[in-house]
């Protein structure tokens, strides 16, 4: 076989990609080549894509966007920024929401202004909630000093007004709380506590997220309670909060969670034990590793446990003044 016969194209040309898009039907798996060919597009190609895109069925557009979000979250060499920006003006709310997911890593001030406008004016609560959530990254940047001082003042004021407006959709208010908790605004702690003790279960879950972000261990009692008695959603957030606050008292209630059946809670608890560290956390992680190595085919999960175990051992070693492993 000659050299030419051995060469195979890595994916369809852009013209072929557009043609394939027009032939897709709702629920159809999006070809991997199409998904990859929409990465790192030149602005001129996005402009050429617009007239084709607007004629697609909404369900097809959602399927394509979901495929881009999934690959983008696992392959950091992909860049769907321009496709995401295009989607922000789509007629379908779900496509717009997915567009925000694709562009949420953008750090430039103009994008914050775009999100702020969406949060205030979009007709869909789901889209507004996504925009409010994404604004949290800018609030954090301002707190860290990587944005101009007071650059997010109007955003923080709006987040607070949404949070306090009980006429707003619960998801919208919850996302506002999750973003304003990055702020040092004096009202934040009071809003977290009020949300935790309130009657809205969605707001309570977000308050636990906010406790972890706060960096303040004054919330330890509530977090430990949720680890033992909370709903699945609250245990997940409490596990993450435990790790973020490095709560040593959380090792005991976290330990049974890593052997549970809810994979999301299991992974979060594993990560948290690694962040907390210490000999007891390391022993639990070692036991989990020994259990899953013989029966678990998920290499990513094993890697997660090993990374957490390394972190826990390092913390235990540091506590005793040496760098050796904590496991005897």
C-alpha cells in the first residue's frame, strides 16, 4: 500500500461538517469528527455557520451543544468559545444556557458585561440562573485583586437584590447565592445562614456550597450535620465544603461515604479526605484503594483515590515533621 493510501483525514472539512449538521435528526449521536471540527474555529467560519445553524431544529442544536460541552470538559485542547458566543443569541433557551457553559471560562471584562446583561434581561429563568452562576468567577477575581477594584460592585448589588427577592425563581436565587458567596460583602454570612435555616430546600443546598467557599470554619457544625443526616444533594455539597475548609472533624462522617453507592458523593468524599489529610484519612483511602483495585475498572476513579491518598499522606507527614508515608 502506498503512502497516499495510508493517509486518512482526521475529520471532515468544515463544509462537510455543515452538510452533516443539516442532516442530523433529534436524538442522533453527533459524530465525533463533527464535534472536533467545531473546535478552534476562525471567526469567519462561525459567520459562515450561522445561516446553517439557525435553520436546525432546536433539539438538534441542543444535542450538538451538549456534545461540545461534554468534550470540552474532558479535552482541554478543544476551544468552543466562538460557537458558545454564537449560541448566546439563539432562540432556544436551552441552547443559550449551554452556550454559557461553553464560554464560562472567559475572563475578559466584556464577557462579564454580557453575562450581567443576560442575568438581568433573559426571558428564561434557567438561562438567567446560568449567567448568575458564571458571574461568580468574576466576583472571585475582583476579591483576589486580578480585576480592577469595584469592577463587580454593580454585579454584587444585583446578586444581593435577586437573592432577597422571594418572587424570583428558586434556582435563580440559589445561583445568586452561590456567586455572591465569593464576595467579602458584609451581608454574605447572614444570607448563608438565612438560606440554610429557611424552608427552600434548593436554597439550603446552595448555602452549604457557600459555606465551603467562605473559607470560614464557623460553619463546621452545619456541614458535619449534613454529612450524616442531609439529603444526597446536601451530603455532596457538605463533602466538598469539608475538603475546602479542611475540617479534621469531618473525617469520621466522610469515611462511610467513600464506600457508598452514590458515585458522585463517593468521588467528592474521596477528594475531601485527600484535602483534609492526616493518618486516619489516609487509612480510609488506602482501604478503599485496596478494595477497588481488584474489582474496579474505572482507571479515572483509581487515579482519583491515589491522588487523594498522596495528598493525605503528605499532610500526615508534614504534621509529624517528615515527608514519608503516613501508612504503617
